[in-house]
């Protein structure tokens, strides 16, 4: 099996188009399984260009092909409110179900956690819709623990929904 490698996304048409396609594919996969989390078309090129400029966006590649991606933010006011700079915030962990080998999601989480540790922050944080029955157990099995709920997170369409807040202590740099 090919090894999973990682690289930062660049603000190029090819990388941005790949991110939009990954998001839409993941959204369609969820919807096909009755999971109400994402909607195809909800995150466009402008969204990913902004995230690349303001935060970090990473790709997982297998055999030179994009197999997944995630966003890493250094603050997350909509879900967590004002916080001291002690965490990295993971968003849009997504895989290409046709290309990603088993374990790609966990490998992406581990790489994101290492990046957070490299930045000198001891916590990895994320949130997921409380109504999503699969994500919370997935993250808990990866070592994340529930630390609260945000009952009125605002969606891109202005709707409000409840999210579960999870965090994980990450080992220090070089550990």
C-alpha cells in the first residue's frame, strides 16, 4: 500500500478546485447515508481561498493523488468563543471515499495534532453537529473527549444548530 503524505494547500486553481470537489463528495456521501452535516455547494472556492490565506489547509495524498484534506484554524470564535491561544481547531476533515485507504482519516488527525504541537499549543479541538450520530464516537475513539456544547452555532446560511465540543491533549513538539 502506498504511504500517505501531507502537504499544505496552495492558493492555486487546482488546489482550490480539489478542495471544493472533496467537500462536495463528502457532503453527498453523508447525505446518501442520512447524515445531516454538510450540503454540496455549501463551501465554494472563495471559502477555501480564505481559509488558505487566514489559516492552514492540508492535503493527504496517496500515490500522488489527493485522498483527503482538512482545515486547521488558530481560533474558532463561532464554536468556542474567545479563548487563550492554547489550541488548534480542526475543521472539514474530509476524505475521497474512492481513493483514501482505510485509516486515512486517523492519519490526517494525527498529522494535524503534530502540527498543533509544533505550533506550541497543547490542545487539538473540534466540533461536530450534535445531531450527527457517527462523528462523535469516531472522534472519541481517536482520543477526543467531550468538553461541552454550543447550542447556537450559526451556519453559513444563518441557521442555528447545536454542536458538541471535543478536545484532545497533544504531545509536545518532538514527543
